[in-house]
């Protein structure tokens, strides 16, 4: 499991080597996955397929905490295009 803390306005682009679940712990964030933008709800997991680039954006005024959970998944920053 990886825990990500995002400052207000911060965007975190990455992918996982294995399928994973992204879960909002606290704050207000949007996730972009395969061209779709989703407002994450606390405790409701977002399934992410393996090797699928996606981003998480803190759209709130407070620090947001997100957990990425997977079986043996490694978190890798997405390289700029």
C-alpha cells in the first residue's frame, strides 16, 4: 500500500505495475483515468487496471490523503509526454 499526501492544487500522475485500488482517506480529490474524471468519495475504491496512467488532483482547500492498494503493486511516476 502506498499513501499519497497532496497539497491543495497538487496533481500526482502515476501508474501501477499491477491492478490496484485508489481510495480517498480524507480531502477532496478528482481522479483522471482513461479520459474520464471522477470525484472520489471517502472509502469508496476506484479500480485501476495495471499499467494504466492516471492522475489524482487535490481540488480542496486542505491536504488530501489517498491510499493506493494492490497485490504487489509498485507505484511509478508517469513520465512527461
